């Protein structure tokens, strides 16, 4: 009998009106790559506004995050790539206007095992030779990559094909988004890739800089040479000043314009992201904080409520300040 | 057909036959012990490995009372374990009565016709549907069509759907195992069908029914996929509103509409982080989740023991 009563009570409870929450809430969702930044910001912002403003962060992924965002379910969504045309269409259909803001820079590091003593640097062309779709089943030995490399099998590790990381890497290296050879070890869990490369003398892999920095004792980063330039090693500094290219990418927030305008706490949170002292939070979770010029430009875009995206598609080696100053399209 | 004595005369060696059979017994028994040993050691090794790795966090009382954090050594599971308990509560309150009632109806009341057959086959099949499918169903129906949001209630509903078939099937099994004589004796005493059920069948089948319910709930507690699909949060630094308050009307169901996170999601988030210390936190969360599951099973054993007495 007790059970029946409880069941009835739960049913009754489910009809209680929603959104009766008294405390203001900022709803953030989106990319798992951006998640650590969102989490750190949410934690500090929550502490600074205890009892007044709450921030919740979901982990739907870039694509899943946009789906929710464009239905108006979230205030801000994180993305590891610019919004796609079909996602933009969805937002338009639902009348969701957004402001595109960079939150941090991430570098993709190309890594080999510390026992690998033959690679001192690689050019983008050499990487392309390894990763392009035509290489499948053909480029299987290190000595095919460059004259003088030893006769050793080439074992490749990379991000799973559903991730923004994979999309960016293929755009930057192969030249075409979402196109690469298929015969490499792919995992959505970067820690699996770390272990894979660390335990295989003949391996080469790529993943976010944070995973390399946390595992420097097990891995060696390969300096990358682009367009005939000097090879550059991935570090927070070289990523921060845009020297490590084409594998440095900005991470984005897309803020719902209506939320920013109507909810004071959302605007407050958005501004909080670009305070200089909060750059340390970005650094702490393994990404590269935005420089002063980027922060100023982003704050201006936010203040002017500039709606739309600066991108026509994925681009590599972008200057973030320049993208912020571009004419946006929506 | 020869008789035994004829067989003995014709020279069949029964002594060696029986020795052979006995040695087969020994082989099978030792094989069984080896397999059991492998299974148990793997489990114990996994658990111990998690416990040892997670020990630094497990022994820290703050781990249980603080919210998640970007600093692995400050990160706690407060919102996760509270979320898990609330979701499980909703799941139990919805799935257990519905599942038992459905099982009773199908076994005792439903007429034997094609419709019942179709339902039976479907219920059994539903028990094998991957959990992500339930997640997608809930996303489409509860979250998007009904607009219920990503709440504790929706998570409880999807997990209820997930374990309903398990509870229904085990309820039926439990009832089927009650000897028909019991039923006939009750009818013989003049009891009607409801009286027979309520006073004889259900009490006799209770241990089996409860075990089924707890097995279902134990499955639900570790489910990640459907809860991620409906959009559970990963970082949440507050608890849903308390169900009991000092003001009128004292009981609030606001918590049902609250955002939430659960233990497996929190663990999943930590495992994929670059900092090695997060692996410790994840291991500790894993131990807590296993202990929660074991506690539920222990509860089942206790209830069954009491029901048998």
C-alpha cells in the first residue's frame, strides 16, 4: 500500500511546474575538448557568486551541443570547430542568434616514442604522405616517409573519426576535412593513444597538447615545419603566439544572444571568461590562454552583440584577432 | 535386452566403467573450480586494483562531501552520489510496482491468446535491447516531444523502461515456480483469484520477485549510455532541492525537475582527462560505485532472508 501511495506521489510530483528554481542558472554544454575549460570557469564563477548564480556544464560533444543550443535549450555551447552550415540553418530555423567567441587555444601535438631516435622533425608534407587516404596499405614503413629513415614498420595512432580533433588534423595535414587513411589505431580516449605510442618504438600519433604535457616522460613531441619554415615544437608558448602552425586551433564558445541580453547572469559569465586573471584557469587545465589582443577583441564582439560566424568552413592557421574583426555572416 | 547377470557373464567390467565415470566427475569438478577461480580472481583483482589506485581519494572524507573540480585532488562525488540515489529512487518507485503488476497479470490473469503471446515475446526481446536505444527513445519522447528537460525524473523514467522487462520476466519466473497445488488448495478453501494471489502466491513468490527487482536496479545503477544520451550534466556544483523542507507544504517534488549527474558519468568524464591524478579520482569513484551496487545486492539478500523466515 505504501508503494502505491509513493507511486501516486511521484506522478503528482511530475506535474509540478518546471523552472521554479529561484537561483539563476547558466547552462553550458558542448564539446568534450572544451569541457575542462568550462568546468574550471564554472567552478570559479560559481564560487565567486555563491548562492546567486549557478553554472551547469554538460558533455554532449560539439555536434550534440549545437543541436541543443540551436533548439534554445542551452545558453552557451562549447565547440572544437566552427559551426557548420547545416547547424547554422538549424539555429536560423529556430530563431536562435549566436555570438561566436574564442575561449582558448589548443595545439595538436604529433608524438613518437622516446626510443625513436630518427625523427628530429617532420614537415607537413611528410605528415600528409603518412596520413592521406592514398597512403592506406602503401606507406607502411618509416623509410618510405623520408630518405634515411630506418627500415621499420610505421604504426599510426590518432583521434577517433567522430571527434573535432580528427576533423581539424585532417583539414590541416591532409588538406581535406574528415579524410584520411583508415588503417590506423583510432580511439576517442586520448589516454589510450598515449599508452599506445609510449609502448611502441615505431609509433606515431597525434592528440591534444595537454595529453603530451602530462606525459612528457613517456613521449617525445615532433617539431613541425610548415610551408618550408623552421620546425616548431609544440609548447604553450609557441601555440599561444601562433607560431606552432598549422596545428594550433582556437576553441570556441557560442553564446545565445537572447540569453546574453535577457539574462544578466549569462552576460556576467561570458565576460568572466575574458578576465585576464582567468587565463590561468585555462592554463591549469592544459590549454593555452588567449592573448590580450584576442581578449579585448572578444569582449568587443560580445559588447557589440555581433551575431554570426566568421568562418565559411574549417580553416587552418587562423589569426584569431583577424577572425574576430571579420564581417560575420548569419 | 540383456539382464544384469547376463551382462556380467558376458564380461562387461562394471568396476572399470564406474571408475571411468568417477574420473569424469573429478575432471569436470576440477574444471569447474578452475573456471570459478579465474572468474573470481579477475573480479577481485580488478576491485583491489581500483581500490589501491583510488586509496588516496577514498580515505579523504572531503571526497564524499565536495563537488567536482578542475583540480583532481579537490574533486569530489557529492553531486554524483546524491544524483545516483535520487535517480535510483525514482526508477525503483516506477519500475518495481509496474513490473510486478505486469508480471502478475501476464502470468495469472491474461488469457492464452495470440495477443498475450505477442506481448510475451516482445517483453523477452525488450530485455535484450541495448540501453542506448532506450536513451534515444527517451531523448525523442520525454526530452524533445514532451519537453520535460534533462531531469532526474526523465532519467528515472528511462532507467525504469530499461529494467521493466527484467522485473516482469523474473516476476513471472518466480510465480511459475510456485506449485499448482498451492493454488488449487486455496481455491478448494473457497478463495477467489485475487485472494489466492494476495494471500498465497505473492507471499510465496516474494523472494524471487524481490531478487528480480534488485537485479534490475543493480543493472540500472551502472548504466551510462542512456543517461548521457538524455543529456545529464557532467559538472554540477549544487544539489537538487531537498524533498523535505521546513515550510509548508513540507514535501517538495522540485528535485524531480532538477538537473543532475550520476556516478558512472562522473567517472567517465574523469577517465578521459590528461592529468594522471584524475585517474586516481576516477578509480576512487569506481570503488564507490561498486560498493553501492554490492550494498544493493546485500539488501536483496537480507530482504530475501527475512521473507523466507
